[in-house]
């Protein structure tokens, strides 16, 4: 999709011309604040208390959110039911229909007295400037003037205009190349939703041309405090600063629609009143389990490595029977190949689903992934690639999920791709959940997507020739949406793999 491919192209161009760039000092430190403690009068407290009484103090309740409509509706329900606090942390929050809808509900919560903290990666505002979407510095500054809303940005550009940002990217590229890829929201410190979805139409099935298959998990109980601890670590980091004030911002925020006019159909389909009905049945939907939220440090010393890749590898290496992996952007390294080969040699079944070239929104990733296909197959991996032609209403379907199931007992859901950018550059987060019922539900979802109706099975014959097989037939070259996509796939091979 254009706005995702454009981001990759800009990053690649900056990297090519920024070889001598040196890192600048971190942004100014904002006033430290901590998450509000969970209170007994929260709308979520009865469910949390019932979980504790039945399963113990360390157990949370979890609900998978694979369907885009459900993922949107549960976010709205959590925002609308919040009475005390909302903490939202996102890599991208587009100013499209979904982005405006959610922001209007956040503003309405602040109007009720809810204390709201919003943390964006500052590349978010660059994307809006480039794509002419109206949720940008001026609008964010107006929102932040609400007495109950505070907005901060991660690793900010000092120059706020597009040309100024481009120039700053050249001389301070090493610093600006580290981005916050986390996605989470926490309501009243009782409920957390975290996983792979950014905020935008295509992540919630609302885009007319291209939509993502993605995954979040809703958790209630101790998991919310684990997520809040990650939020606080970033919120109070030296890499975070308040949203820069712009002269264009005005203090008129007396009504959300005056600030963010919404598309009427989307607004009326999902009104604030629907949330209460959802909460009454939440307890019956939750699956019990224990969890640990993993996250990279917001800052990183020179030469230090991210924590998330090692956390992922530790879970992978512990498998005894089976591993199911779904990851949108896969560019392996020797360590991952060695781990997969070792699992195969121990008799562990490994199945992996990733994007095909046809389903990709970033063809550059496929350019550097495809040289690893044979290595993955030789390591014993059953390799599948998503079909792009299975989306409803004639749109293209792409994969954005980052998840893993170990031995039908342990699930891992988060923001981390299996590529150099997540390994070396981005800050990422994810959650490991020990729950057999949840793992079995996630495994069933993954097995559906591994089926011939939804993915291509990649194989290699004795002569070394690759093939792609689904119920649509067998192909002798990788599926693609167009000739231009195949040309892009060739051109991006000229750029370094560690950009993606």
C-alpha cells in the first residue's frame, strides 16, 4: 500500500545519503508521571475481582482479537467504559476514519474526567504530513491542550516541517533511525489491548483497496499492570518529549467533532452506547492464563542489542513438539536458521506463515526474504505464504500479524517482525501467555490460515525448483499482483536488507 511503501522508500533514501551522520543528544526529558493505580470503582473491577477469586492473584483473563471489527469494537468499549485513566502507545495512528473515530472517543473520555496519556512515535506525524492527512502537529497540539489529555512523542524531530525533517534525517540519521514500534492501550489499569495493530482503516478492515490480517489480545487483571509498567518506562524516557506546540493550534476543543469531523456512517455504526453491552459478557469470554509482557528498552547504549529477539528465541528454543509461527515481515539470519534446524533435528514440527509477494505492502522485504526460502525449507520448516485474493469486497489482503504458539500451551503476540529492523533498530514489545485454552484457540486460527484456501504451500523438488500450491493450483514462480510488483521486487534487491 502506498503510505507504507512510501515510508520504506524514504527510510532507504535517507540511509543511502546519511553514511557520515552522527547521533545527536536525546530530546529533552518531560516531567515524569506514573500510571494511576487500578481502583475498585472501575467498570472493569468486578470482572478482575471474579478472575482473582476463581484463579488466583497472578492469573489474568484473555480474549484473542483476530477479527478486525471485534478489535475495533473492543477498543471503543474499553475507551468508553474507562472512568479514571487511558494510556495509549502507538507507532502509527492515521487520521483516517478509524483514527478519527477512536480519537473522538478518547476526547469524550477526557471530557468525562478520564486522565489520558498518548504516546506516539514521531514518525507518525511525518507520515501524516507526507500523506496530507489532517491528524498532525497542529491537531495533536489542540488535543493536548485539553486539561485531561497529555501527548508525548518518541525520538522527536526538532524540525517540524517536511523539508526540515528531511535535512535533520541526513545529519542525525543514526538517532532518528530508531523508532518505537510498540502498540498497546490500557484502560483504568485493569484492561490492556496489545499486539500488532496500528490505528488506521487498513488494520480494522475498513480500507477499500488493501486490508491487513492482524492480531491483538485483550487482557484483564495483572497483565494490565505489566503493560502499564512498559508504558511508564517509555513515557518517562529521555527519548520522549511533549508534542511540540505549533502556532496553528487553537484551544477550541469544546466538542470532538469540531476538532475531528468524522465520516458519519462509521460514527453512527459504532456509538458509545455499544460498549456497556460488551462489558456485561466480557467475563464469559475470557480464557485464564499467566503472562509476561516483554519490551525493548526505549534507549539503548552504543553496541547494545534489543531484548525482544532474545526473548523470542528463548521461547522458540523451549519447544518440545510443535511451533506455529505467523510473521508478516521475515528476513531471517543465521541464528534463526540454526534454531529452526535444531528444532527439526529434535523432531519438533515447525510451520511458518508469512506474506507472499502478492500480499505484501512492502515489496522490499520480499526482495530480501526470498533468498532465504530454500534455507528455511532445508531447515525443516513447512513454509506457507498468504494469498492476497481472499479478502472480501474485492480488496487485497496482506499479513501484519506477529504471533507464535509453542506446544499448544504458550502463545506469543506482539509487534516484533522477524527482520533486521526489529532485531537491531526498532523498539518492540510483546506478550507471552501461558494458557492452554488460549494457545489452542490461536493454533486453530493459524491452522485455518495455513490451509490451501488461504495460503500457498512453498515446496522444492529434487532439481531445486520452487513451487507454490494452493486450492487455486500450482505456480512455478512466486505469486504477484502485477508486473510492476515483480519489477519492484528486483529493484529493492539493490538496497541493504538491514533497512527493513
